[in-house]
């Protein structure tokens, strides 16, 4: 609360707003609090242009969670700290060494001097100003006649076309390190420095009239080059002519007029800002657009609105002592911020007049900053807790997983996405079949590239592009493959081959085919277009295609039918476990690894699954993944252990998905002897592959289950979504399913711009009050040309019968 400030309990060091401090006092009896308030003194002139702000007591940073972020570089602050004694609200101004005991003074000083968790979480945003390189003034540039063209750049050693660095001494263009700047590279730029000793390089694509990204190999850090214009002019680059457009592209970057970035963000069109409840933007915390896009779509669904925002008073009243570590509290807080309208108000008339007088026509971005939400929801996740770009589909499934684990009231909002998939697998030799059901939350739709309706245009474009590249001319305007939606739906419904299928009828490997159908239709259908695939070099790549996604969708013809007359089922016999004499001699079937990785599982987990199941194929390895996905080292690299350990891990790993997965009774007895219920002990052992130590840790990390556990929990973890990494909690009656008609209407979609999930940007479009709205981080505007054909994830709701 920017007015009421923040109250920090001096016993627990937990922070509370003015509305909740009394409840915390009554609940805990803690009576000593540090009251922190911040007052904006003035806006620092020119701060937005790059000057550092003037701060007073800058060690203290409050999470105001709005876009009027008092930690930005546009304000100067004055901080006030007082010690407050409850229940009389007796205040003692700080510092006050004379009246306070030494211990209290030390505690207050330590708290005021502590580094904010947001500075720890996002250190890149708090870096100090770059220093001028010691090589900038005396840099020697070779007069070798090298001229850098405005496009067509590629590494001179490996032909990579991204993450390229121009050496300012000899003009060589070479690739950077892997993930050096959020993209791939083979490190040829630094190899060149080690060989030649040329110290400075500038990243191509970052050059603007205001400067460029310069790196010093000798100083091993980003630096400033005060003479960058002169150094670039040596190679024919006039940086004063390189203008940055609103969508992040530069005028002299040769980008087609139909590029994803322009079309998806609706660049070049004056969009009308939207304000009010449901039209609140979210600040990008540094590659957090995947989170913003997903949460905007989630909180446009009435079930999530009711569960969290509708129950906000009850959630806040019954939140734990540390609400920062409570999922439901953070969801309610974020939902309220998005839906209340308090952080989405149009600028006042006086502000507009001031803008006109100062000739400042900058849009007024209100919105919220989801720092605390991101910090909690990504806790313990190696990828989401980083500042790297992530896959929105993976985050959506991660969120659903947390919703499942943290029930709020009697209604579980994630029920609206859940559906059952019937998988029919047939042995081609014996003709026998196996029907299985699994829980899923997303319909993954393949891209039928072979069905493109503009193949002649694509061939002609590719020829022109290669000719232009060879002649170092401007590339032709992009031609994007046009794929009929009906072809993608047909590809989804067609049988697929099961590699290395193990037939229980033959007790041997055989050819097999698998067909998937809907055993139930969800209330809200989420469709993912499988645009991302793996190249031969294992680097994720993206298919740039246009698909005519329908506004109205009917998939009733994909309803499952079950075992048909005349069909004979495969025997329910598990394949044998193969343990090699020499564990290190077993080669890993990379084709099976690829199949699992394309389902969305971590690459290292896929390799372990294939290894520990003896290369019996992707289907058997998938079962291993289901049984081990809750283990802490699930995604850690494969380490081939000693022979005895391999036998144990392999056998136990596959046995976990056999017909009888009852944990050893002696382990159950040990946990029961510690005071835990039998059903909870069994569940914990199953979730940790019968590892006693991990089972105890699992129990302590799930305290809410100790009181809620019931005998029906024995049936838990029976099904898993191949893409979601979510274990569906099921009772004796099966998973909670909201079945109905398979007729749907489109109400939202999330689009991705960029070449892979490791980079780029996400934008969300939602249909509200009869019109489309674009949510682009803080910008919320009425959409003029919603690019429904370029989406990545689509949201449909069921049409009432």
C-alpha cells in the first residue's frame, strides 16, 4: 500500500499491508513491527533517458505491485521508518539509539540494510552503469576493405544466423556463446579473440542512433564504446540512420512487411487503449511475457474468477502467517489486480493537457507488476525461476499442476480444462488391441506442412531467397505456408506408428499403430499448434505457418467408441526388464528420446527413461516417466551408475507402473510409527519410488494432505498427461470430468514471435464484450486486426446445447 506503507513483524520478518496487520497481531500476539513508508519527492528530469535516479535510503525497496513502480528510474524518494508497538500503536521514529535496546536497534538496522528479494531475483535490472572500455580510445582497426551489409549476416565459421558479433578490429562476423544472449552460438567470436587478441565486438541487430551492445573479451564484461559511431563507420555502418521502430525492429533491418512481430503486435496501426476491470496490463519483468499472456487468458474464464477473486475475502482471512508462500493468496491477489480496474484507469484531463504542453505524447501505461506471483509460482523450478524466455504451453501446464495441488473451496477451477483421452494401440502382427485412458489438459494439433495450399509460391520464394543471399541483395517479401485447419485436424485423428512397440501377445517387439480419441470433451478446450520441433542438431525450431483457425469448432466426430465388436484385447503382461552386462555399453535410442521430448518432457528425463527401460521404445519409456516425474532429480542429466544400481533403478522404475505398485510394508510401517496415516505413507512412497528419505520430505512438503487424506487416495497417480507432467488426483469414481458437447467457440489465443521457445515474445488476444482486445505486457488496446491465423495456443469454450 503506497499510502499505508508496509509493516514488518520483528519476530518473523514477514511484511503486511495496513489491511492485514491487525489480523496478524491478533492471530500471533506479536506486538513489535517496523513500519516503512515511502514518499515520492519529485520526478527526476531526464531519468527515462538513461540517467541514474537519485535515491534516499535506496536500500529499502517496497513491492507496490503496480506500474507506478517507485523503484523505477523516474522518481526520487524519501523513506520513513518507525517502530510500532501494538496494540496501542505506539510509534518510535528511527533511528533512535538512545531509547531502544541494542538488540532491537541491530535488528532494525539489519532489516533496513537487507537487499530486496527482487534485486536478488532480477539482478540484471539493477546493474550499474556500464564503464567505458579501456580499449575504446586506442582501438586499432585494420584497413582491409571489409564492409558489413545491412542484412544476410551469418557466422563466417559455422553459418549460424543469430547471436552474431562484429569484431571492431577486423570486421569478422562470428557467433557468440550458447545462451550468451538468450540464443544459440558455438563460441567462435571468443575463439577468434583468443587467436588474434582483438578485444572489442558489437552485437549485430542492437545498433541504434543511441548506441549498441559492445562486449570486451579482454575485460570480460559488457562495456561502453564512446567512439562506437567512428568504429562502425570504418566498416560502412552509419548508425545515425538506424532507427528503432515501436515493435523493436530497426528500419534498416531487412524484415518482411508480413513478419510475425509486425502482424501479431499489430504494428503500424493506431490502437485505442482500453481501461477498466479486465483491461489491466502486466509489467514485463524481463522475459516474463509468457506468464502475462497465460494469466490474462486464465483470468478471463469465469470459473477462475469465481474461485479466486470471488473468494478473495475468505482466502485473505484464512491465509497462512506467510501469505507470500501461499498459492491461493497469490492467485487471488493477481486476479484482483487484473479484474478490479483499480490499476487500469485512463489518464486524467490535466495529465493530457500537460503532455500536450510539453509535447510528450507518451501513452500512460497503468498495470500491475507480478513480481511476488512470479517469485512464488516459479520457486523450485529451474527454468521458470530464471530470467530466460519460456514456453507458454509448459507454463500453462505448470500452473494447472499448482491449481490441482492447492484446492480452493469445493470447486476446482482446473476441472474446466480436464478431459479423458482414449488411446487405442494395435499390434499389426496379431491384430489385437489395447484401450487405455489418460487425463489431458491440452489438445496438441500437428502442423500438416504437406497440405500447404500455396506450394508453388513457397518454392518460388525459396529460390528467390537463396539467389538474393548469394548475391548479397535484399531478400524477397516473406511467403508464409498456408495450412488448412481441416488438414491439421485430419493429421491429429490419423493413426501413428509406435516405434519399437512391444507386443504382449507376441512377447516380442512388433509394429504397432496408435489412435487417440476424446473419451470426454472439456468445458474449455485448449488447442496447441505444434509449431516447435527439433532440428537434426537438437536445437528447437519453429514452423512459420498460417492456419485458418475457425471461430466455431465441432469435434464431435472425434468422440471415442471403446472396444468394438470383433476386437480382441492384448494380454495385460508387462515386458521384461533388460539389464545389460555392461551398463555403459547400452546405446540410447535417440528416436525414442526425440518422441518423448516432443511431448514436452525435459530432454535429460527422456534419455534416462529410454536408458532405464532397456530401449524398449517410447511407449515403455513414457510409463517410466510417469512413475518418476515427481522425483527431485527427474530432469537432471543421466549418470550411468554401477551395475547394481542400474539393476535396482531399472527394475524399480518399471515396476512402478506395473499391475501391483504396493510399497514395501516395512517402509509403510516405519512412516506410520512416526505418527502419519497409512494412506499418506503409501501415497508418499509411491510418489518417490519407495525412497524412504524422499517420502518423508514429500510428506513434510504436503502438510495439507495429512488432514484431508482418505482411503480413496490409494488410487491416486493412475493417469498422467503426456504433455503436462501432471499426475491426476483420482478417487474411486475416477478423475473429475465435465463432459458435454464437442462444439466450441474461440474466445482467446496466445501468439509467439521468434524462432524458438528460448527467445522471442508472447502476446495474448481475448474476445471481450463482443470485440477483440490485445494484451501486450502493459499495453491493453482494442484489436483492429487480430492475427488468428498465427496463434500458438487457442482457447475455446463450449457452446451450450
